[in-house]
C-alpha cells in the first residue's frame, strides 16, 4: 500500500507561522556553515540534538525585539541567604546603624553607602549601578533561589524542566564556538546544588569547580597520558552504544561528559586558567569566595568558550546577630561583607585593567557582572534576636558589559520598604524574569524566544509572562 504524500511545510513548526530562530534556519546551516561547525570539534551529540525531530521544530521569537548585545560574557554572583539591602545597596540610616558602617555620600550626594562595611567596593562605585526597585516573588529560600536562576516559578508548568539561565547562554553560544573553545559554556564555582540543564542536553549543565590554587585536581591521569590514551581507545571500542546514542539521551549525556573532560585533558596549559598564585589569593581576600572570583576572571580572560560563570557566596540569612562583630564561630553581616568586599572590588579592578577581545575595549566592557540574591530583609529596627527577617523588596547590583556606572535605578521610601519611583520604562516592580531578560539582552540572546523542543509540548519560553499576562522586559536604562 502506497504511503500518503504530505504537503511540504513552509515553516519549521506546523503550528507556528513565525520565523524560527533555530540555527538550521536560513543562513545558519548552509553547506559552508555546516562545515564551519563540523570543524569546531563539537561533540557528536550536538549534531544528534540538531537533527532531532523535536528540535527541528526550532524556536520562535517576537518581531522587532531590540537587544543590547554589548557583553560577551557574564559573571553571575549569587548571594543565597539574602543580605540586608538597607544595610548595603540601599542604605537607610537609623538608630540601628552601627557607627563603624561610616555612611558616606558618593556621586554628588546621590548615593549613601556604608564605606566602613564595604570600603573596597566603595572605591569602585563609579563602575557600579544599583537597581533598587526589585521585588522577589517568594520569601522562601529554596523557592526564591531557584526562581532567580531559572526565571520562572519552580512549581509552575515548566519549572520542573527549566534549565539554569547559564545553560541557556551555553546553548545559545554553541553555534559560535571555535576550535579553540575547549571549556564548557557554563562553569559554576563553589555553587553546589544549583539548577542544572533542565530538559536541555547535559552538556549545557554547569561544570562544577571548587577552586584550588593548583587548578583542577584530576586533569592529568595518574598513570600518564600514554596509558590514558590506550584506555580511552579501548572504551570507544567497548562502549559503542554510548557514542552512537542508540540508548537515548542518558547515554549521549554521558558521552558529552566524557568528551568534555577529555577535551580539558588534551588542551595545552588549560589548568593555568583554574589556578592562582598566593598573591592573587591574598588580593581577593584570602577566602574560597575570593578564589572563585580569581578563577572567574581567568575564565573570561582566557576566551576558551566559557560565556557564563556563576560564583556563589552563601551565609547571609541573618535572622539573629546581624551586627555581631567578627569572632570565632560568628556569622554576621561583618563576616560576610569581609569576604565579599575585597573579592568583588578586585574583580572589577582587574577586569577594567585587562584588554578585551576588541581593540579599545577592556575585559570589563565585555563582561557583565551581576550580583543577585533571592530576596531582601526586613527594614527598620532589628527583631527581638537582633536580626532581620525575610522581605520581598530587593536590590540587584550591575557593572560592566555596557552598563553605565554610578546609576541608581528606582527609589524606595525612607524606610526601604516600598518603592516611590520605579525608575524605568516598565513603571513596575522589577522581577527575577526581568533580571534574566536583561542578562540575555546584554549577551545578544533574544529573551522572547519560545523553543518548541520541550518534553511537555507546551513551548519553552526563555522569560515566561507573569500570571497577569505582563511580559518580562530588559532594563535598558542600565546601558
């Protein structure tokens, strides 16, 4: 019996009339472009993904979207636990304010900043902008933390399959990878337990690293390269089902991990990117967090394929003893700021002093540095435990990547509890989805993208609309 003939579709997805943003469309996969990509040494599972019938449905975007496209890299500094905004980024002075915070006016009295608490950051304020009209959706740590990293409600329709925004950046940058791009697109430093690749292939998951002065501990085989090469060759012969993908996504994910790891082992001098000197360790504060920012600097400076780096510093959940002076066993605003301050300031200073990939640009010009927490903390006088509890009002901190420094966007009332001026064209609270859209736009990624490859067949939106139908948008006023 003859098979029925189907008419040829004029779009990638039979239910969508919008032009696809997927790289198979248009110029993206001409014969020349195919050979260019094939020559990059990308793992075989990349092409398995490309030719997957589900992925052939591509992606759709809204028409006429403006993208900033000013940054090449992003360093995302995450502060889980949530620091107090009114003691740091949106200082509100009162009887509670310790005198050694030394509140000081900057930028023609437009900014009051706790110079005594964050002295090194204070010296970098000309490069930094504060967005004070932020508002979290959830005052629960786990929910708010995931929401800030996947740009949607973790308990919502697509929350269970959502990738970390860094995985989105890694996927979107994959088509531009060069033969020298041997590092994963997304690397996470001191960031255990964060969201991973969601329904994306595992090759876009964060490559987790705990920084050490000597670099990656297992980058060289203990029996030598010759022995490792023999074992690698034997593995390919023995385990062909893994390399062909015949057993499904789990095996291609495994193959990606193996291939990425071998690429790191084969790349000359790659361990230097993950290493640092005693001088650098001291300069960045002599802490594990400081070490992570040294490595983050090295990763974006190396230009070896990493486009999104996350560094995490927890310990900000100060329900009690928020102003307790440093001592053995103490965790307070003083102890956490003592870790953050030298590292963050040194990172900005170093990026500014290093040349970018384009003549006349610095590495800071090309690298967006964003500081985010899951929410803020209560305002006014301290609670009965001398601490501050959870509060939805929050501030995000921006520098580099085309951001104009010394800006304050949004204004809160004298207590810091409510916004009196949103300070941007959206004229509303700035939500985590807006933060993510701003990061995507800065990197040239279309935040309106809807992928049609998700296992739920719903269409996966990079920045889904809010429950009232309002769509997220970038904070273009930053640039």
